[in-house]
C-alpha cells in the first residue's frame, strides 16, 4: 500500500477531501521524522512506537579492496508494533 492508497482510503472512509487528508498525512510523517531526529520516540497506543535504536560500532570488510573498515556507532529509526497490532497480523496470516 502506498501513501496515495492510504490517502484515498482515508478520504473514502471519512468523506474529507483528498488534499486535506494528504496534508494531514504529510504533516504526521514530518512530525515523526522531526521527533526521531531529535532522539524522541513516538508512541501511538494500540498501533506501535516509532523509536530510535542505537547501533554499536562494528568492523566490516570491503571485499573488493580487501580492506577492513570501522563503522561508527550510529542511530537508526525503527518501528515496534503494539502487541494487539502484532497479534492481529498473526491471526490474519493463520487464516490464510
């Protein structure tokens, strides 16, 4: 499902025009991105959490040059679904 599909579905279900829905969805995504870049997690009860995970420093290999490089410690965004959401997805896959 793409962002356009999400906008269409919300517009159809709520009766709100697509331009307003698109602006709302874009604004939501911007707020989540800004929060995560400020190292603040976003918690949506019943849906899940957008969190910042810290990756430890590690050693990697460049096979083509046969060299070793060090990848420094860094943060990455991640999504952790709520238990009810995860269970709902599990139940749907069991039925298929």
